[in-house]
C-alpha cells in the first residue's frame, strides 16, 4: 500500500526548478519585434533627417498644412465673403506698410500709361488691411489662398490614400495569384491605363455632379494604376520567399498572407509612391480648374485661384502670385519629402 | 413648340405690317427694323472716304473657331460673320442694321404681300467668273429645307419666313422641289409666302438665305466650304486661308465685287484667341486691331480712347422653377429674391463691360413701338415688384417663410461654366445670402448644353440663363412665358397672360399696333408682378478698337460685325 | 523578338477596341447632346439624331463605328466643325501637335539630361545647386503658368518670339509653347539623371573601368550613360504622355491649331465623334509609345528582352 502510494507518489509530478516551463514571454516577444521594427524605422528616420532637403520639404509641408487649416481663420474675412466696395485692393500689412512695401499701392499698366494708385486712401479705408490684397469680388486673397491650399491638400491626400488602398490591393492580389487572374487583371489595367487621363477625368466630371468628391474619385481613378504596378512588382519579388512559404504551410489564407504578411514588407515603396502621387494630384486638379472643371465656385483650390488670377495677370499681378507661390512650395516640398523618403527607405540609394 | 410660338409671332408681325406699310414692303421693313436700330452701334459711323485703303489688313480677334462655312449649316455668330464677309445675300445690312439691296437690284412686292420678285444684279458674279443666278438661290434654299441636309436653321424658312411648302418639306411630306421659290429667268427670283411677312426682306441678309452655286457645290461634293478651294465668293472679300476649325483665317479684297469701290480694306485677317490675356497683349503689341476685353482687364483699358462697349442683345435672367420647388411657388419668396438682387453692383463692379442693369422682362433698346419709342425704355415701370430694396426684400422674405412655415431655405442655382456666368452667379449667391436671413444658395456649374437640357426638363431650382432676340418685337421674349413653351423654364402658367399673348398674335388687337403695344405691356406686367423671371442685365461686350480703324459695323442680331465699309489708316 | 513584338501589337489592338467601347459608353452617359440648343425644337433634334444615326442602339452604333474605322473613316464632327470628316480635321492638326510635342520632348530630354549630368559631375557645387533649382521650379509650377510668363516676357515685353501660333512662322511661333511644355519633362529628367548618374558613378564597375584607365569621355558615354539611360527612358515614356495633357492647355493659350485644343472644345460641346476619335488617337499614341519603350529596353538591355520573351 505504502509502496503503491510511493509509486503513486512517484508518478505524481513534482515540479522542480530544473523543469522546462512555458516562459509566458509573449510580452517579451512583442517587445522584441517592436524593438526590431523600431530600429528599422529609427534608421529610416535617421537617414531621412540626415537629408537636409527632405527635412526642409517636410517643414514646409507642415507649415503650409498648418496655414491651410489655421490661416483662413486668422482674420475676419471668409473665403466667399464679398465686398464689392473693396475689390482689387493691393496687399497691405500692418506695420510693414511703413517700410513702403505692402502699403496698398499698386502700379497699374494701363494702355494709356502706368499709374500708381493706392485705393485704400482713395476709398478712405485707413483701418482696412488685406494682407495679400483682395480679388475682383473684394474677397480676401489671404483667406482664399489658404482655404484653396486646404482644398487642394484634402483632394490630393484623399485621392492619394484611396488610390493607395485600391491600387495596392489590386496589385497585390494580381501579383499573388498570378496566372489567369493576373492575366485578366493586367489586361483590365492596361485598358484603364490606355485611356488618356485627362479624357477620363473630364468625362467623369461631366457625367457626375461636380464637386470635391467627384474630383477625388476622378483623380483616384487615374492614379491607382501606377500604385498597383508597384505593389504587383513587389509582390512578385516577395511571394516566393521563405516567410510566405512558412505562413502558407501553417495554413494561412491567401488574404491573410497578402495583407498581414507581405503588405508590411512593402509599405516603404508604397508610402513613397503616395508621396509622389500627392503632387501629381495637385497638378491634375490645377489643370482641371484651368479647363473649367475644377472645384465649383465660390469654393476655391490653388488651381482655380491661379486660373482666376490668370485674367488679371497684367492688371493686378498680386492676385495670382500668392496661389502660385504656395502651390510651387507645396509641390516642391512634397517632391523633396518623397525623394527623401525613397532614399531613406531604400538604403541602396543612399550616400549620394 | 418654339415653332408654334414663332408662327404666332409671325402672324402678329404680318398683321402689323399690313396696317403699317400697305403696299410698300420696303418701308415696312424699315418700320419693323427701327427697334433694333436703336441698338446698332457703329464704331465710327462717319465712314471716312479718305482715299483708297492704305496697304494693311485688318486684324480681328475671334473668340471661337468657325463651326461651318456652309451657309445652310452654320448656326453661330462667328460662322455667320465670316460667311457674310465673302458672300452677299439678296439684301445686306447697312450701318444701322437696316436691310438694303445687295445682290438684288430691285424688289417687287405684290399688293397682297404674298409674292416677292427679286431682280438680281447683272454685275453680280461668283469669284470663278460665273454669274450669280436665281437658280443659285433656289438650290440653296431647297437645301436649307431638305430633311436630308437637316439644317438647324430651317425654321427661318418655315416659321419665320413662311415660304410656301417649307414646313411640309422639312417634315418630309413634300419634295423639296415644291418649295415656293422659283427662278423665273437667270436673274429673276420669285418667292411665294403663305401669308404676308412684314420683315421678310430683312431675313434676306441672314446667311441661311445666301445663294450656293449648284455646279460648284456638286464639284466639291462632301468637301464643300471646307477650304478656300471649295468656297466661292460673291462678296466684298475672297477667302484665301482657311481649314475646318481653323485658328487663323484670311480673306483678301474681291476686286471683281460689284461694289468693290466701297471696300477699303486690302484684306481681313482673323485670329482665334481663347485666352483673354493673350488677346489683350496681342492688341497692345499691334498684332490685333480689335479685340474683346475681359472684365478684369477693363481697369487697364478704361481710359483708352479705343475702348467701347458694344450691345450684344442678350437678356440675362434667373428663372425659378415654379413647378417642382414648393418654396419658389410662393410669390413672396420670389419677390424677395428679385428685390434682393443689386443689379447695379453686378454690372458696374463685376462685369464692367458696359452691360446695363435691367428690371423688365423685355430688354432695352431692341423693340420700338408704333410711336418709335423703345418698349423697355422706362426701366422703372415695374419698380413695385422689381427693384433693389433690401428692406422690402426681407419683409417679403419673412412673410414668405411664415406662409411656408420654414425658418431657412436652401436653393441650388445652376449656371454655365463660362467666365461671365461664373462671376455673376457668385455675386448673386452672395447678395441673396447676405440680404435674406436663412437662405443658402448653392451653385452648380456645368457646360451650357447640359444646363439647357436640365432647365428644359425642370431638373433645377434656380437657373441663370440668357436669351437673345430673334426679331425686333417684344414677343420674342414675352412669347416664351406662355403655358408649355419649352423655354418657359419656370413652368409658369397664367390663363390671362396666355389670352393676351394670343390676342396680340391672332386676335382683334393684333390689327391695332397701339392697342397691341398696350396689351403687350399688360402681359409683361402680369409676368413681372408674378416674378416669373428675375431679370438681371442686358449684355454688352467691352471691345478695344484701335483708333486708326473706323467703319466696322456692329449688330446684335444676324451679322455681328460687318467690315465692308471698314477703314484702317 | 519578332514574336514578342507581334504578341504585344495584337494585345494593344484589343486594348484599343475595349477602350473605344468604354468611350462609347461614357459618351452615352454624358449629359446634354450636341443638338440641344435652345432654338431647336423636338422635331428638328430628332431629325438631326436620325441623320447622324444617334437614334440607334449604342451597340449598333459601336459596331458601325468600328467597321468604318477599319476603313479609315472616323465619322464627321457634329458641332465644332459641322459635317467635316474627322480624318480631315485631324490630318492638319496632328502634325502640328506632334511637332510641338516632339520639340518639347527633345528640349526637355536634352536639356534635362545635360542639367542632370552637370549636377552629377559637379556634385555639391554651385552648379549642382543651380541645376537643382531649375529642375525644382520645373516640377513645381504648372505649364500654363510658364506659358503665361514666357509669353509676357519674351513675346510681349522683349518681342523675341511671336505670342501666338502662326502658320507663316511655324518654327518661331513654336518656341514659346515648346519651352513651356518641356519644363516638366526637363525638370523630371534632370532630377532623375542626376540621381541615376550619381549612383552609377559610385558603382563598382565604374571604379573598375576607371582603374582600367578609361578616359573621361568614353567612361561617361559608353559606360555610365548607357547604364543610367534605362531608368531614364522608363520615366520619359509616361512624361511624353503627360505632355499631351499639358498640350491641351498650352495649345489653348497659344492658339495652336492642334488636337489638344480640339479635344477640349469637343468635350465642351458634346461633339461625341470628335471626342471618341481624339481619345482613341491619344490612347493609340500612348499604347504605341509604351510598345516602343518596351522594345527599346530590349535594345538597350538584352537581359530584359530575354525575360520578356519568356513571358
């Protein structure tokens, strides 16, 4: 009995320190992976910061974005508020006006000679200030420039993000499945790509109600192709790699592999492409405004402001200059950021 | 539907002429034309006869390319202008817009006004040496009504011109050979009408009525009027540089023209410029002698002696949709909207091109009454219901809101995606929103074609639109607002109004010009009292005409510019 | 190689056919019609529709159209130049557009390449900065702003070149539009060349070539440039297509009688046939360019040819 109980006792497991135990190290594993990814991104950031032009671009993107959302509220004017009594006033800024710059005077080149006028005095408006001047409806150009920048940014970023989602999914799926699926999807893409961008955008804008959403959709429809190409190319590179094979052996579904396993590995090129497609979208929107298919009045975008100012370019040049400068800076900054990002994410291109 | 309207009008005009002009059709024309004369603007009527035109071509800017040089296919002002440069009709416009003999040497009008006999000049020749014959007119006019040709302006022959059988031929019920026009001999053309048409002679300067040489046409076949080689001239100039939708067109003086002595310009050079900035710079550079000026640029040129405003004839107005929009069915709301509009500000501060604020349903300076005065000279006649008065507008507005039981209203206004409408729409939105508390106006811009379609289908709330006169009678406007007219965009219907209009066209007062005039006023009053439309302004174009150029004749209808008597020093 | 090209051409044709069908459907969806002028009545509109066969079901219209297209007939314009065969409209305009576009590509590619090379060789000097600034402006400002500025400065103020296109002085009057159009291409090429060249110049095989004692010129042109050219051609192809977009606007500003301004007018006046025909031509040009680029890859880099042939 005692023996039996001894045997029983022996069979009964008594934990010792030397035992293998589950380490319950989930937290540690996460820390580890976090650390790993952190170090990658840290390196990216470090490389990015090392590139002066990219930092410069980023700073400007941030400044313009800041003003685009805060600028319109910085004075009492609204983007659509008209004051026909105070139309076509030249820029006038408090304090700086005493230097003789931005004091509200302008030189008008008429066909019968140049004349210098200051409508602020002529119309007896001693306390009125339009920092960037006012347009032909007496609307504040400062407010309109920044709210135009806001519209352009929203359109461009929204279009870029949506086209990233669609283009990326399309490219990944097409690349992953390959074979017939890929063939069909690539032919569709070729057709979509074959119709000239401006034609498809214009037709869409005519078919649907004009407005911000339509412009975003139209821009997105033309941009996703490039995105999907990149995603597909990356997918073709990655899909034969071991970690994908491992995942598949473990029974992971296709969608899981595509979006949880492969996607995180190609996020770099994708983000770079997004950054490049933002300025393209801003540009395309500007072209649409120029052919009269832009954002409906009285809302404005940088493009529509430029095309509005176009007609008064020789009469009141100050009306076209602010949107052009903001647009140029924005384009430039996004390009610089995108360049910096591409180099930071792809160390092969580094140290130029 | 438009056809119906036109025929109604025609009958009215016919009766008018019967009373006014008796057997002399020519004086009837001048009577009828007087109204529009008031609006004719001449750059410099003093057609100076200072020697023979000195060497250089006149350089003219065009806003849009020519759509067609086929006289029976053309529909737009640019095409008409160029066609008329090198083709004469039986009649041509003089400086005041009156019809004067051109290819026709004389005209006999039968006492009943139903038969016109045109005697064509013996010295009228085509530029290939062939004489212009009556058969050329018969051929051209038969083309115009031929359903196979499907000319858009065929209604000029049927509804407006009332030429015998024109309507049946257009409808495919009769052969085109049955058209009421015959070549009696080489130089005599006889036209038969269904009923007397007082302004018939003034139609003869309309390019759709211009002759086409059949032999030449057959030779060119499908390529007719698509190149200098496939056009024939019988007018002041000869086309020598052109291709379809060209941006540059050149014409040279026609030395064999029967009236060549009058023509002072050695040539005429057109340049299509769609960008107004480029146009102004080209003018300043001396590349252009005349150009259109955009509103923004007026600041730059308003002190220039070359700057002029030229009447374009269009009435711009806002049409409320009264069929489907319950807020706009409310009269007080409509009155509030029309009174909240500061038309003065729109024309002087925004358009700046000389356009005139308008407070009547019929625009100014185009229709003169029996006593010779302009139908709409008095812009204050409807000031009870149509003026700028913010306080009164708010009063009506609040009353209207109360009746509707609403505190705020949102209305969408559709407008063309062109320069002027975009500007006007923005000011209108701002004016209405700031004056009327609780009103939001949303703007929707679209190409003109789409806007017209949506308005005709009542798929809109407010619509900014324009209408140009087809003939010099208030009926060209008032006739639009009868029940079920396709251009009655408001879908307004008023039995009394319809009755007056029909009385004025076929009823008893149609015979009595003065009574008819008074009745038309009554009709206009009914429409204005009911705020059927919110008139805005009568359009003018701001132009620069170089000071060394004189004698260009401007007209608001048919031929916008005539260069025959222009001189460039 | 021949088999590959043939295969590509056949696919391209089918793509074009599909594009035509899509354009037809889009046209059908387009609001308005070429004939809804206020002054036209229902009966007249119906007869115009019948005249041009627009009253038939879209699928019949499509097959008729494609059938005619194979016979070189693109139909007639309904509105912007009434009843003119579109082939005739295009015949005079396409060469002008292509001419201006080609000049723009040439200027853009050559100047861009030079700027890029300059920047790469004089890396981190004033030249580099200067080239960078020029290329930065090029990508940041829309071409119509260049068009305006150039026309104001060189056409209006200095009077060096005509401001408007003129058939009498095609060369002189194409200068300003070509330059305005080329700016974006030039800037993109310059930036790209710079980074590609810097990469190539730093590569091992360049070091090897240099250590073998190759001289400057030979080194640059037969080794560095050739390797940098492949990616440059890749970016050039889509840029050429972008050029077409830009041309729509630039043609309008300079009054150039080209296909770009025609397309804009046609879209605005619902001239279906012209829109379809021009879009088709643009598509065909685009697909054609892509085809040429693919073939050019093969010539420049035989490895791609092998890979593609196996495709």
